[in-house]
């Protein structure tokens, strides 16, 4: 693509590095930026710069935060004895949006994936084990993706924390609410029968 | 969506203002930014800021440029007597990529669209007429979208420059190269028969 100005070219190349953004979309973003007020563009630019310079990771759960302890870890009404292990902060947001979990989180920063060169050493498994060792954690809920990599990570962490003799569970796999059985894949349907949930547990209290 | 940090929230909101970007995609962009080196993020931020502060419009054709006259208008090998009228700079790039046009451009900055509140006064029609009046332009090629708004703009500009008695054409409408006739819409197919092109004109010289 030929650009009429080096400034445009540079901005397009920068935008095109964002995930899922090609040169054409990047150019659309650049033209959009050019139509905005100078003050709005400054705000945009500053928000990104401050994001990078001022953000840090919660030293307890590795959630992204602007303080040493994130809002969840520093909230006294939340139960530090239950830890939900997730892949990244998007999963924290998704679970927080359900409003049904009142414990703490632990963000792994990925899952074990030899294909992508990610091993246990790249994840925050060690700090999780230390946290369990040091504090009175009673339950670990594994909320990782239902993929081969997710299952591998589940198993690795399970083996690591087995000596501490605490409850370990994974989130339930099964038919999504609202789904027709005929469209469900066999593995999911099979597991949903194998790991059926007693109806008495499901009556809303 | 709940964010664990105000910095994240602000950056997500800024990204979500880009065309076609929602909150989820914006969050993906933000997490991508956080994984980058600080210097890369600075480059990104600076490229956008400089884009807005240093860019200007070519005073001849209204193309985006970092000089008073754009590269095309200041290129002595290009023919200033033929002007191709386009909607915005993306169209300039598309035509430049064909390598088949060696004249100048004139960027309207939009097309007449009463539904969006865009009238002739919002476009650079007046400077186009003045340019034709002042210099020895011999031909105008209208390269606007083949839509109702494009046709309206074609007609408006045609009426405005009719007194100067110069050649005015539009780019050819018809069946795209590689297309099957059976999948073409009737209007396009009909016009492609009505405005058929003598075969002798098409033999590559």
C-alpha cells in the first residue's frame, strides 16, 4: 500500500500490529483519528502511555491493578479461603460479571502449551503453591478452558497441590443453558451424563 | 464490563471509540499493549500524536500530506490537466495501486448525502471549480461510489463545471473482471450492455 505521507504510513503500521487488525482496518482507524479533535487524540495517546507506565500486577493474585493489591484482594468481604484459578484477566471479568463468586482469584498468565513454548515455568504456578502453603486456603476451583492445554494445566496444578490435602474442583462442563441436546457435540453430552448433577442440588435456595 | 483498574477502563474506552471496535476487542488491544515493551508502546502513542499534530492537507488537491503540496501534486511528471475526483484518500491509494492513472486528484472529503447532513458546502466543490477556472484543466474523471449519493454528487459537479466546456467522464461501471454473468445483478448487467465498450478500444496497446 502506498501512503501519501510518512506520518500516515507510520501510524498505519503501528495500528496494524494490534491483534486482528490489517492494513486496511488500520487505515480506517487512522482516518478516524484525523477527523477527531486534537484534544481527543491527545487523550487517546495519553491513556495508552499511562496504561503501560502506571499499571502493575497485584502481588497476591497477579490481576492487573494500579495498586499493589487489586480491588478484589483488598476487599475484606471476599473469602480468601477459596481461590479460583484462571488463565487471564478476561476470565476474571467474565466470572465477576456472573456475581456468583465471592472468593479470590489467581491469574496464571496462560496455560501449559508446549506447541507455543509455554511451560509451567512461564506461569504463576509457583506463587500459587506458595500461597496455599503459607495461608489457610481451603478450596481451589480450576476455571481453565476445556481444551487439551487446559486439561494438562489442570492436571499439573492438581499434582502440585495434592500434598496439601485441600478440595480441588473444576468448573462444571456440560450443556449450556438454552442449548438443544441435538446440537451438542458427543463429548460434551457424554460428559454431561457421566458427571450428572443431583437435582436436589440445583433447586434455587 | 467491570475492570480491575481505572487505567484499563480508560484505555478500553478510548480504543472502543475506533470504528468497528467494541469493548471486547478494545480489551484485547489493551492486553496486547500491556504485553509489549514500554518503548514500543511509546512509539505507538507518539505516532498517533504526531499524526494529528503534523499532518496537513495538500492545498491543491486536499490529499493528506506532511507538506504544503502532496507528493502527487508536486511531481512534475504527472499531468495536471487531468483531474480524478474522489471521495477520500483511500480511493486515491486504490487508484494509485493500479498504476494506470498519471494525472492529479481532487479529494472531495465525502459525497452529497442529505440523510447524513452532508451538502455541497461540506465538500471541496468550490475549490475544484476555482481550480478549473484558473488553470487549463482539460478532463475531469469522476471516480465516486456507484450509489445514489455518488450519482447525485456526479450530477451536481457536472452541472457546476458544464460552463467550462471540458471533458467529464465517470469511471466505467460493469461486470468485474473474473465475474460470472449469472451472478451479476440486473442493473449492472443492464448498464454493461447499454454502455458496451468497442472491442477495438480494449486491445492492449
